[in-house]
C-alpha cells in the first residue's frame, strides 16, 4: 500500500527520547554528585558554586518538544544533601502533527535533605499537545520547593495560542503518604477557555509554587505581599510539616516573571535564584 507524503514524513521524523538522572550526596560537608546519567537530548551541567546547595542545569539539546517526544528527569538527594535544579532556558512546546509530547519528573529526598525544582517557564505554542507528570517522594525532615510556570504564547513576540492541549499532574508524598496532589487539563479550545471570566479572564501566564518546609507559615505574609492581587497563597500543616501553595497569574510572561523571581528568591532561602534565571 502506498503512503501519502505526510505519512512518510511522520515515519521518518526524528523523535526525542531522552533521560537524565542525578544523584546527590553529602561528602566532607558539601553536597556533591554521586551519580550522573544522561541519554539522548537530555544533558545536565553543574555551574561552579561556593557552597551548598549544589546547582544542576538541565538542557534539552533538541530545543523543544513536539508530538511523540519523550523526556524524563530523575533527581535523588541523599541524607542532609541539598540541590537546586533548573533549566538552561524555557522549554518550548511546538505544534504537534500527531500524538503528544510527554515529560516525566521524579524527585526523591532523604531525611534532612532539600530539593528545589525550579525550571524556567514552559512556552506553549499554537496546536501543541503536551502532558507532564511530576512525582515527588519526601522522607521525614526533607524539604522541597517546586515551581512550574507556563506561558500560553508570548504577547511581546506577537504570539497567540488558539488551540492546544496541555495536561499537568503532580503527586507529592511524605513517607509514601500523599500530602499534595493536583491535576490540570486545558484544551483543545484553549484561547476560548482562558478568555472566560471564571477561568483566566484573558491571562496567558501562570505559575504554581509549592514549598514543603517547617518555615512555610513564617514566609506566608511576605509571599502574599510579593504575589499581590493577581494570585494568592495559603499555608497548611501536613504530615508534621508546613506546606505553602501559591498561584500567580498575569497577562504576559514579563508581568509573571517580575513577581515569580522575588517569590522564588524568598522561598529558596540562602540559595536564592538560580544563576541562569538572571542571565
């Protein structure tokens, strides 16, 4: 049977199938690499830092994701170690001819350790299709800061997103017991949904920030001052520790970054912002 030109293109197109794994442990008072594995387009680089935490920069050398692409990141932090994980640039989700792009993130932190998952924004382009899963396992005394920011097009670049599919699922556990879970799904009529007053009232930039730490309650007031009226933050006590959850919305990425950067700096303690956020 003869194939059409579009079917031939689909069969011959290269697909991203990438994995990166990082293990961190405490050695002579400093957090250091224990194991590092990278496959395909997934690369991990370590900028020089003078003290803890260790900083890891994730790179997708494919330059973005489209239908059929798969990328997975895994970070394990041993007892008393700490690591901040970020990305070299914004992840871009391009138009999908068929299927969806998928991202799987697994973080685990042992007793007394700390992990900060701070990727730069994900940029969604028109007619893209994407699904992300984030699984976090924390032991007693482990702390985590998790940030995901999404831009549905960039107004400053004249970009708009009419149709797209975007799914995001988080599962955070302490000693195997759930302490935070959420699932977000939008599309395919993305622009129409975001325009609704009860949805986003036309906003195109969003961020979710989760801090699991005994310091959560003490940081709430300052966090709310930074967030302002376009978003909110709340604190709970869960599994013997504090949990701060914040949502930020903005009409564009610039307005979002102006508040997200100081919020991350506040919640990330002495580590502050990752270096690449300031470049």
